[in-house]
């Protein structure tokens, strides 16, 4: 019966004839007419499906989706509402887009961005052919009637269409996978703030206590070995370490840094002066020299340079177990004052680590062995 529609007529004319003939046919005739009309319109559906080839989906699947759209068009078509081909284009294209949206995207993105991404691909090809160069975002936005921000968002959403598997091999014959390129979370990152705080607190401690902690926890020395280096008892080393650790714990857990507990009860530095033959004056220093008592030591040594106009000053540091930067600055000041007054300065009895520090600041030539 459908051959009476005229195979040489266009699809709209065949659709109108199909509607008229179908209205006068019986139930069995209507089913046959529907099947024959759908079969005759399959090339039209295939042409619409071919526009979506090359987008990662098999052509057979796209043809099947387009035919389903054609069947829906035939079943819903109302001749009084306009052209059959216009209605078929909208319906079949909608089915194809829904197929891409629901079955091919690896990551869920908004429907508007998915549709705009497909339009963006097509517009990019058209404008590239027209301009003989890749189009800019402004040109794409003007062509599609959207903003440049939408163009960039749609381009980003296209990356979610076929995400790369983390298990994909990096190359042929390689066992390494793409996921191996990603690092893991470094557990030490959580300790960055604590490390920075600890550094600031250590710098606020006296040099002797910093050195005690370094020898114990970085140098892995025993308390007895540390006591031998400082010339003190093992019990005193234990007391000093416990005091330093308690202060650090308190400072880490409070917003205000507490005062150093040893500043008030530490014995002051002592200077014992005596005269020797030939206008030689001896100054023996006892105690640890740090920023809390460096000013006192400076005053006493400068006074020793001026009293009695000595010809030489022998500075005995055998009683100094440790000295920080403030103590070294005292030695520099005494050296400068002695040179200005024409007084020869010698340093004896310095511990090995103090000798190295004095050499570093240019006073190493003043150091003499004890007794000279």
C-alpha cells in the first residue's frame, strides 16, 4: 500500500500521504503502513546520525538511537502542526544528544555544559575552516551567542567526556601506570606549623640549652658524654634537659611564650682578676656566658683594661663551658678596646668548640694553650 505514496516524493509529502491513507485503513493496515513508512525514512535518520560520527561512539549505536528517534517521530506526528522533517530533526537530534549525555560521559556535568560542549566542537571546526586558524574564545562566544566564561567552562567540561584511567600504562612495554605519577600525601605536612614554632622557640633559648638538646636528640649522645663535654655532672645535664623540655612543652601549648625559667636563678658570671709579672693582668671567667649576663661580663673586662694600665691581659676561659653569640660579641669588644689602648690580649683555656667559634669570627690568633 505504501508504494502508492510515491517513493520519488520528498519525505514531507510522503508523511502527509501516509497520514491520509492510514486514517482510512484498518488496524492491520495501519500497522503495515507504519512499518513501511518507517523503513522508507531510515536513510533520513541515518543522515542525521552520521553527523555525530567520530565522537567516540560506534556508528552502529548512533544509527540505532536515530532510528528510535524516527519511530517516536512517526508515532507522535500530527500533520496539522507542521512539517514532518522539522519535527523529525528535533526529535532524532534530541535522542542522539541524550544518548551522549547519559551513556558516554565519564564524569557527570550539567546538561547545559554538555550540550554547549558539543556545539563548541562543531563551531570550532566551522570557524577554523572559515578563518584558516583556530578561533579565539571571543569569536566562539559570538558565534554561539554565549559569554566567554561559558566557552571556557564548556571546554573544561569536555575533558570529563573520556577521563583517562589511572590504570592505563604509560607506554607500550612499560609496567608503570598513569596513577604512579601522582604523589601521596606527605604525613610530615601536618607538622610544618609545629616545626616552625619549635624553631622560633629554640632561638629564644640560651645557647647552652640549645646545644644540650642538639647533642642529646640530634647527636644521640648520652647524658654522661654530654656532661664530659660541658665539664658538669650527669645529674646536672638531666636537670637542664628536663627544664628545657618542660619550657618547650609549655610554650608550644600557650599563646604567650613564658619567660625562660633559668634567667633568674642562674649563677651570674664571675671574673677573678689577679696581677702577674711585667704588668700582665689575668682575668679568669667562670660560668656560662649568654645574652642574660653578657653585658655584665663586658663591663668587668673593660674595667680590667683601664684599671692600672696593664700591658697585657690574659683572658682565661677554662671556667666557661659554653658561650653564645652575645658572649662572642663581648670578646670582639674587649679585643677592640685592648687594641685601642695598646694592651696585648691573649685567650687561654678555651674549650675546643669555643676555639672554633673564635676562629670563625677572626679571633683565632689570640687563642693560646693554657700556661702560655
